[in-house]
């Protein structure tokens, strides 16, 4: 709204250049009437399913469209308090501001210039119910949002999703690991191990031929040891995805049977060459350590997801080699038992 008369002296205001811009100025007392953008606050609230809370507008502008809980800040409240008040009035819930997500300028044909400040807010109480100028409220998947009334809402939601990206990747990978399905954060490291299987095998063979816990293997040709380890490591990814348990009573999956056959043969061959049982298990422990060392060398451990990736890999490799050592020990015992 344009000023017509000076609030200080009642003189009719004029427009003239002031500080490099055309401004409304009182020619008598010199009062400058600055026109500033209106402060608007919006809240991004996510539920435990990573859905975002939206309200349907009950009045213009954009009546009937969905948007974040949004409204004007008022005199006497902080910008954070304004966001929480609007959230309570429009969506019926209490919240706690977590972080600033976005600040955006927007020219509204209805209100003029706006400065929209968006926060991520955590729900702390209340029940979702439409109020104030909202006629509906609901949670929506981030992958299936309705058209939103204000572009700044899209920006704020995108900023919120980006803020949680690594956290969600870690959570998803952890759930997939437990459920034995889906992609895991450590899969790229497993693929890298498979691609460098021969290099890791060479390192392992050199260490094993010099290690005091694998004395009996010093008589074996290094190329044969490397070939065995290369075969195992080049198929590590498919073997890691094998269910260790039988799928039905008395029935073992093809992959589990392959792992069992490979490592029982491994143990049996060591027994035939006169190795002690502890040397068989030590050789596999050294192979596992070679895999760990390689993963640490090639990885860049800067972000939380990077750190989780190597921890997840170690968990998977550790569980796999536990099974490998068990089958190797069984193969070793079968040979020793048959020779008695």
C-alpha cells in the first residue's frame, strides 16, 4: 500500500530519488517511507515414514492447493516462534525447530514482496487437524507430492531431503542388510574387491608364506595359493548374498551349497598336505585381514555414510568368513576322520 500523507506532519508525500532508488518521501519533514518485504514462515515436518506434512489452503491466494504450514510473522515474536505458531494454528500440532532450511524472496500478486523463511520442525505433540485458513491436512510421500502453492515450499522440501540424504542411505542399507534384500552401501566396495581379487590374493599369499601361524603352507606354490584366493574373492559378491540357512528342511540353496563345497574342499586339501587345523583357520583369518586392509586403502572415509560403508563391509565379511572357517574345519575333519 502506497503512502499518501506523511504520518509525522500530514504533508502529501512525493516519490523522489533517495539512496539510489525511488522512494516515498515527505517533502516537508524529510521522512522516508521504506517499503520492506513481509516476513513469512513455513515448516517442514516429516513423519517416521519420511512423509511431509501439507495443508490444503481454504482461501486465496491459491485456494484449494496444498502447501507447507505457512503464514506471516507478527510483531513481538521471534521468527522461530512464528513458524511454530502457524504450524499449531494450521495443522494442530506442536513442534520444535531443528534447523533453518531455506530463505527465499517471492513476489506475490496478492501480498506483494515476501521473504519466506522455512524451517525443519520436529513434531512434539498434538494431533494433525486442519485449522485457521486450512481445510485439510495430511502427510505425503516425497516422491509423490501434489503441485504446491508456493515455489519456496518445493525448495524447502528439497533442502530437507538433501539434509537427510546420508542418514536415510545408512538407515536403508542397515534395513536391507538385516532383511537380506536390496542394495547396500557396501556393495561398491565388494565390487572393488572382486575387481582386484588377484592383487589381494598376491598380498595374502606373500604374508601367509611368511607368517608364523601358517608354516605348513610354505611348501605350496604361491601361484596355486593365489589362484585359490582369487577364485574365492572374485565371487565374493554373489557369495555374500547367499542365505546361510536352508530354504526348507533338508534343502540348501545353490549358492550356499557352492560356498560349502568350496571351503570344505579348501579344508580337506590342507588336511591332506599335513597342515594343522589352526593353520587352516589362520590362513582364512589372514585372507579376511587382507580384504579389510585393501578396503581401507581404497576408501575415502570423510562422510558418515563412508564410515558406515566400511563398518557394514566388515560386518558382512566377518560373517562370511565365519561360515568359511566352519566349512573349512568340517572339510579338514572329514579327511582326518576317514584316515583313522
